[in-house]
C-alpha cells in the first residue's frame, strides 16, 4: 500500500479512494489504520451497501 501511494503522489495525485463492504472488516480496518476516512456509503445495483474511503496524500 505504501509503494502504491508513493507512486500515486509522484504522478500528481492528491487523493486515493477505495471501496469496501462492512462484511470485509479486515479491509475496512486496514484502510482506516492507514489514514483513510469514510466519506460516503451507497447501495449498489445488486442492493449491497458499499463504503467509500479516501486518503489525502498531500501534506502526509
């Protein structure tokens, strides 16, 4: 994840965003521990609730 975020920063991006579901709690916890914030939730076309997380990369 650190290498990915470094590449993203080096290529001019300020934020990285990911999506997960509550049933994949280990992924949710990993993202939160690594500086992601929950910014949204929504119901997809299949009726499943998704959690949108975002991390600001500038001034990290």
